[in-house]
C-alpha cells in the first residue's frame, strides 16, 4: 500500500466521523478497554477517553517528557532530561511537521485529544497538578522521545568508545512457523523488558474502528499501537539493530564579542554554529538557562574544550513520520505490508519480528542507517572537519539484516546477534557491513540460549507449550552449580557446618528443579551464595560445566556456609520462600515475584536471566525485601491461523493507575505472580461473555481545531 492509497483509504474511513458517530467502550473483567466504532477517528476518541480514565496523570507525564517540560512540574532532578529533549528539538520538530501531517492522521490525533478532554470535562477533580494544556500535535513528541533513547545511547557509547551493549531495555521475541506447531498456526511472542516507570509503562487496549483493528500495547499519550496484532498480522521488537548515530570530532574557535560566536572548520572554511538559548522552568526553583550549539552535522554534545568539540549526528533528529509508519503497520494485512511500512525507516533500531495469518514469519534488524564511507572506526568519534566523512545517504531496508520463513521453522531474538537467532542461522556478520550487523561483543545470553533450546527441541509446539515457554523461569546454570556443589561435598576432609539444617540446605539445592518460582525455598539462599562468588576467576570453569580446582571447591562450600548463616540471621530460617523476599507491586499492594535476573555478563558462570525476566532492587520500605522494577512487563503471545488471531497477555501490575481501582494490582496478583496470561477476548463474541462495564459516547465535532499554537509556558490547570 503506497502513501497515496493509504491516504485515500484513511479519508474514506473518516467520512461521517463528525456526524454523531456512536463509540462504545467496553471494559472486560480485567478492566482492559475494548473500543468499538465505525471509523478510526471514533476509535481514537474512545481510546483517548479510556487512557485518561485509567492514566490521566501519566498522559501529562508523557507529554511533558516529549516537550522537555518535566522540571517545571517535578523539580530540578529533571533539568538534564529536559535539556536533552530541547537539544534534540523535539517540540520544535513536531510543531514544524504538524501542518504537513496527512489530514487523516491529524483527524485521528484530534479525536484522541477530544477523548481525553471529554474525560477531563466530566472529571475536573481528577486533573493532576502536573497538567498543562494539551494540543493534538504534542502526542507526536512522545513517540520521538521514546525512539531517541536508542540513538542517544549510541552517541554516548561513541563518546566513551564503549562496546555496544544496549542493555538499558531488553526483551524477548520468538516466532514459530505453522510447520512446527501442533495446530498449524504461526506463533509470535512479544515480551519487552523495560524499567517499570516513565514512558516504558505501556497501556493495553483493543480497538475495532472501521478497517483499523489494534490489540496490544500503546505508549501512554499516543493513539496508535506500538506492538501487538490486528486481524491479520502482528509484530514484536527487542532492543538491538544497526548503528544509527555517530559523533564527529570538530576543530572549533570562538570569536569574541558581546555575544561570542563559535565557528567550526569544515572543508577548509570556518562555519558559524547556531546558538539557541534554552530557558528551563523549574518547580520551586529559579529557571535554568542552558545554551545549545548546532552545526550542519548536528548539535554539540559537549561544551567546547580548547579548539575541540564533538557533534552528534543522527537521522532520527529530524524524523517526523513515526506516527504515519505505525498507522500503516496497524492497517497491514500481511507480513509483506509490515515490511513495506518498515521501509519508511521511521522506527528506531530494533529487532522487529512479525507473523501473519497466512503462516509467514519474518525478521528485520531495523533502523534508519546512514551509508558511511569506508576506512573509519564508526564506534568512536570520527573527524568532522571534512566532507570525506560525510554520510552518503540512508540504507534502504533491503540492505539490512533480514529473513522471511527461516528453514529452521523458528527464530528468536532475546537481544542477541542475528547469528544466534536459530540453529545454523544464515544471518552471519560477514555478509554485512559491521555497522549494519552491529554486534561487537555479546553474541548470545541465557535468555536466548533457553529460548533456542525450547524451540529447537519442540517440533510440534502446542498452545499450552507456547504459554509455558513465554513464562519460563528455568535457570540454565542450575545444573552446573548443582554438579559443582555435589563434587565439592565429596572432597575428603572438607570443612562444613555439622548442623543437620546445613545438610538439609545443601540437599535442597541439589534437588532443586532449576525453577525460580515464588514457592521455591532454596533460591534465596542459592542466589545469596552465588552472588558472593561473583568476579572470581577460579569459578569461571562453571560456565563450560568443567570441574573446579580443589581450592575452588573448598571455597564453594565455605561460602555456602556463610550465606546459609546470613540468610538464617536475616529471615529467621534458611528456607524462606523466594516470593516472600522478592515481590512485585506498587502503592502498598504486593504479590510474590517469579523469575530472576542477577549477575552480569562478565561472570558467565553466574549470570542468570530467566526468560520471564524479573529484576529486583532493595525495597526502600522494607530492608528485608526486594521489589521488582525491571524486566517482563507487558507480554503478548499471538497465534495466527486461517480463522484469524488468538492472543494472550498480561501486565505486571494492573490496567489502572488509581490505587482505589480494583484493577490497580489485580493482574500482578492473579496473573503475573502466577505466571499466567489472560485471553485478550479479541473476538467480540468472546468479549461479550466478560463485559464488566459499557459506556457509549457520541463523537463530537473535531474538524475545527487549528494548527499548533504558541502558548509559551502555560500554567498547569
């Protein structure tokens, strides 16, 4: 579908959008909204109302993030983040782009905005102090703020010349072709692992609006689905992709004057930098002024030092069609149309996997990737004083790492190299420029190894098996540590506590099934023991299941005894259950946490991530407990067959951000904690058996909104 066809289709959808269209929002028994409307605009209106009902304060948080106006509502801690958004011209870029946005998408955003305002009009008492006047164009800044996180991380890596690990946000995705499933349906898992705060806390919804159908997860403050499925095709993504940003080292000078002028040398000529002064309003404090300097290559990312400065270059700095691309993806009828939408190259660097009801599974290591001259190390600052290092354009999607229907019949990418996505992967580094393949260190990890193991060994994946794999909490290192302990306990003359309780503890570890379930009573001790042995070279053989030296064996048991004693002192017994210590929740409502994530990649003998990945940190309110804050947050497991799509999902807490709502922690307690996924009730006949509430609206007139206004810094409501 080309752009002209898309515009025509969308325009047809919008006929009658402002003529009293009825929009119904059903809530299922988990509080998830299902919006039914005749047009996409009607669907956007219902979605805006539902988002505001569940997460109004988070909408303002998201928009403030995108605009670079967090500090004025939340204080000095947000000044640096605001400055980054100003440096990237996030607000300015979207203001300039809005008048050029396709009319049907403008209408769509207006309807979403109208839905939010309709809720506010009905519930003025729910408007938070952080509120600011909203305009439809502002929602575009939210998506840009999210996707810029990845290239900004690359820029920081280049400045520090670090290896590209990109571990800030991790995820799981895998797909299976119909030939390897018991019911001959393609399967796709989307399981993002992100920090459970800010923009990363996603919103779940279903929308049926004309030809637009969306079942999955949305950025708060945006009306278009980020991942999930429609009636024909679905997609998932994990962090990883080509190198999409660079840093240029510049020769600079300052010309003195009332307002100093900075210049930089380029092809033998001195060029002036553009100076922009940013005034950042700060709650309960004085405004902060920060200058930004721009070259034709990009903004300076550090203050000039002597005659040297560094400029960041990224093709996403001026990208404005992300909303349009995702709208096109949501209208796609098969995997090829998803591929065609990705060819717009608006989406940031990600491993994008997709599947459809025709049985196709596909993968693209996506990213808006500059064509770079040969002969330079693009993982570090490159000379920026000559056009010799200038980009030669942008790689088309066809140049990137990709595959349709791999011969293995399955593939997975849990933030790993394309070469490790499946057995005998044809996606190997020597077929691509290094900056396109863009894997410099970590080829594989415990989640990828476990996913490959499960999918490779199962030639007829059932629905039940797929649900088990999606929520798997097995530790791949369990057997290696158990064998090492078994061997060490057999060393003659070994010193160990004589207490029967210690013998019981060692036996519990040896008989452990390797699962980090909330009920497991040896895992708190086991984790404490293993963490004490981090960064110890003598234990490195464990990574390859090789025997330890006799000295290491003695240390292994000695350290276990220390951990055993410490756990007893802290909790009153050594066999405290994992879920008693490791919890998930918010607002004083908690549930036992499954899964784990500890150690680091440098300790391959100890680094543990379960597929259902949950990372915890000390609970500030209870010094004996740990609180989950990162990892699996919004998984959706999708099945694609000739009869349509079936899917299952959950979130780590609940649908609502209101502590008084029954849906504030119900999924965390009843689903996530128990490693269960709920049916999405995608078909209306299924939904109608689980309707908890119903609200019908009349779509208001949304045709008279104007272009972006210049309201300066409006006060909160």
